[in-house]
């Protein structure tokens, strides 16, 4: 099981969860943050600090945000595959900084104001 970052994070990208994560498993895309499913240790430290309540434990993910479960995994295993600097797990988000890419689901989402 893992934690998932859902739609409320799009265009917010508040890094409080990144700062709180003890294992450095939250990566920054262009418009959203993503939790690496293989690196997350299910500690839950990220969830209470999210100002927009975008982080959910996988089993508690509301139905309307279910697509984001696969989307978080897709960010690592599809969107970033073939990069010159692949994210080998455990990679550690800090060494990558902002990646500047998003999944098709996040990229196609209308801008949030």
C-alpha cells in the first residue's frame, strides 16, 4: 500500500509534504507532486501537512480520485521511462529537483486558479 497525491494538488504544488517526508519519496512534476509507490513507507507524515487535502492513503482514496492511484505509478514507470537520468528506486526526490514533466492525466487537466 502507499499514499497517493490526487487532483487537488494540480497547480498548487505546495511542498510542505516534501519537507515532511522522511524517505524523500515525493517528486515534483511540472503541475503536481507524485509519491513513488516503491519508495513510500506508509508513514503518513505527508498527509496532515497538505494544505489542500490532496494526499490519501490508497485504501481511503475517494472514488472521484481513483484514477490518481494509477497516475502516481504511471509518473514513474511510464512518463519518466526513457529519460537520460532515470529514476532508479530508491532514487531520492531531492537529487532530482523539479522534473518538469507530468502524466497525461495531470497535463490534460484544466488549469486551476
